[in-house]
C-alpha cells in the first residue's frame, strides 16, 4: 500500500480510526490501523494518521470544506532507511 500522512486538527477527545474515516470520507481499510491515530500535538488538537494514497483526493475535498489551517494537510511518507552500511 502506497501511503501518505494526514495531519488534521480535532477538538475534544482524541478521535478513533472510525471517526477519522468518517471525517475524511475514507473506508476503514484506507487508514493504517497498525500506525493508528498519533497525537502529534494534543495540546493543539493535532493528530496524524497514515492513509492509502488512493484516498488522498477525498481527503483534499474534505479539507477544502474545513476552515483553512496551515497545520492540516497531506504530507509525504518516505521510507526511512540507512544511507549505507553501518559504520564500525
């Protein structure tokens, strides 16, 4: 599954996967349940999920219906790996 990161603002209790799916028009299988909902900055109500790239257009449409917020959006999810062999 090709993925992107979605950061969004949510007030109140931390949302569950089902609530995030409903907010952004995603099917439950389009959100990485293993990654879960990460509290990026709970004091500011910012959360992050990893989603299937196939849902990105629906997320953009849902974000367009919300008040503009520079902290919200889709972000790349590049693989993290070493650049070469471990140093001795």
